[in-house]
């Protein structure tokens, strides 16, 4: 055996070892989901709870910046022509009408539609050797973690080694079948300057993560690799259409898939039938349940209410459901961490203060485009780090030291839709309590402006909310707008009383 043959055999052995280690680690990472509650929730096997989503092709390279309110309202869609669903495992399979293989797929979907779980399932099936075994290496990135590497010079090889240390024995990826999953484009805080970034073809040359990503997406860097990018619709235009081979869209659950989800979620048939029946009676809930995160929130709320001896009336609207969701989380905190009992009032002064602080944090960070928060961000809003840790239903802790580089504890809301709801709640309660319209862009420096804010009407705040939502480049204010409008309805005022302090509030005109 000559030197070259020996080197090839050793390289092959190294590849197999790295591949098996990567698969093993991806299985550990993705085999369980927590359905929103990462620290305190019981982990559920992904394969047990996973319900196939309706995914359809959205046109070759086409992008759509339509905002989510309009798309959600069309949730129970009726297409003009028959649409062929794409199974999650076939996302890179060349369609019959295509002659060339697909390099880059962009998958769009509104908040909570299942984009994250979809990519987890795709990676898990590969790691468990159930699908796509022609792929040799799969690297699931999130833009959240890539944001944290901003300003740090890295080559593409170093980036892969840093985030997937199992591959440190591999330096040549050109001849391998590799898939990069880039999840959450709408959460990207990098410029992605396709027009001015330098052209880069060398995978070993260090540069900024922004330059690496733009060249990877353009096909200049590692052109043999395939990419899967997921995003909320409003941010899809950040990638020029000529670099997208196929666009798909997650439409969420069909009516049959909604039933399947709740069948898997509830152990008792009586509960399962009751929730399915209730949802079908409410057009609003039935439409919203095409969004998986809303199914989870609905199941969480209904399960709690069915176990409650008082048997309250089940929520009928999106806003009612999210208000009750906060009630459930306040109850969990009271019983599990504060030593309370079932008969205690969950809206103690401490609970009210915490919800107000969470709302302030959610609103401030949403306007700044931040989805991850440091301890200092919590402190600014009056939230103690220990308190945040036990708000397990509302917060998820992300320990970046697992990646071996960052040792800060970062926080995020369990889902962006929850952050948007809390932000809307903060704006609504502030207007009710003080008459101050937080959506006025100018800082409150003068007494005159403060007086004008006190005269703000509900109509004015909606106009400003609409303006802000339409100006949002990534769509992160679309559900916020919907929630804000829902919170003003008379049917929700009694539900909100527990969230308000007992002081007198100035009258606000909602006419």
C-alpha cells in the first residue's frame, strides 16, 4: 500500500468516525422537544409528537414580503389550483419538471408555523439514518447563534469546527455531500450585504461571518453544498431571488392534521374529543390552529382548565387564549416555586409586577429587533435573574457555553409570538393606566408631548401600531398588531383586570 492509498484510507476512516459522532450528537440534541418550556417542561420524543405539516412549492426563486396578518387571516386557505404537498424529507428532491438539482431552498412560514421543528425533524431523520443517507454531513445552524459570532474572524472550515466540534478532523468539504440548514433568517442581525461584500472562494480564508454567509448563499463558497434557509415571509427578500433555487411555504396543519396533533397530545379520548369539538365551534380558533405553536398553547390552556374544578368557560379567541396562557404560567410559578396552593390568587402583586416587567422587556427588545437578552437587559426592566429562571413557562434559558466560546447566560421568550403578545399587553395596559401612547416615536422630553399622549385615543394607537408593523422589515410586529387590536375588545377587559394594579386609571376613548 503506497502513501496515497494509506492517506485515503485514513481520511475515509476519519470521515466515517466524524459522521457517526455528528449523527449521535444530533440525535441527542433533536430527539426530544419541550413544546415551548425547555427547563421545566417534560421532554417529549419528537417522533411521538411530530405531525406532518402541509408544505407546498411557492415558485422558483420567488419571494413574498406580504405581512403576516394577511397571511394568518387566510389560514384556512383554498388554493385556486390543486397544490402538491412536499414531504419534509423530500425538500431537496428534484421535482420532475426540473432538469437541474436544487442547491438552495428557502422555506417561508409565519410565526409558530413549525419551521424550527421541521428542520429538527429533517436533521433527526438523517441522524437516525431514516432518510437522505446520500447526504454525508448535515450542519443545522441558527441565525441566533451566528449573530453571536459577529465581528469574530473565521473561515468556513473554522466556523463548522467551532459549532460542530465533531468535524475537527475534516478540512476538505469540497468533495463531500453537505447540507447547511440556516434557520431563522428573520432573526439575522448581520448585514448580509450581497452587493458590497468581497467575493470569497477559499473555505480556509478567515473573514467575517457576514462575508462567509453571503458567499455561501451566492454559491461562490463551497458551491457543491446544498442550503436550506427558513424565514418568516417579511424577511425573505433579504436573500436576492437569483440565489434561491426553490421557494416553499409551510401552510401549517390541515384540518385533519389539527385533529391528529390533539389526538397525540391528549392521553384521554374524552379530553381529545372535547378540545377538537370546542375548536371547531370557534372560527377564530379553528383558523389559528393551523399554526402548531398555537395548538400547543391551546392544549396547555385547555388541559389546565379541564383540570380546574371551577371549570371556567374555554377561550374562544386568540387573545383570550394568550391571556389564559399567562394565567397558567403564573399558576405554575405560584404552585411550583412559591409554595402556593391551588386556591391561592395567582395574580398577587408580585405576579402583576413580573408580568409588567416582562411586558416592558418584550416591548423594548421587540422595537430594537432583539430576540435574545442578557442579564443586564432583564435588570433594566426590574427583573431579577433568579425570578427569570423560575418563569420557566415564559422564558427559555440558552447556555452558550455549550458551544465552548460564550459563557454568558442568554434568555429568550419561549416563542416570538409570546414576546409579541406581552409587548402588545404592555402597550395596552400603559395606555389604560396612564394614557401614554408608547408607540409615539419621539422621546417624552416635553410636558406638551406628555399631555398629547394622555389625550391619545384607541384609534390613534392602532394607527401608529399599523404604521410600525408595516415599517418592520422582518415582520416581527405583525402579530403584535393583531394582539393589540384584540386586547381592546370589551370581552377581554374582565380577563385583564387581574393584570392591572388596583389604582384608578384615566378613562381612555376607544371609540
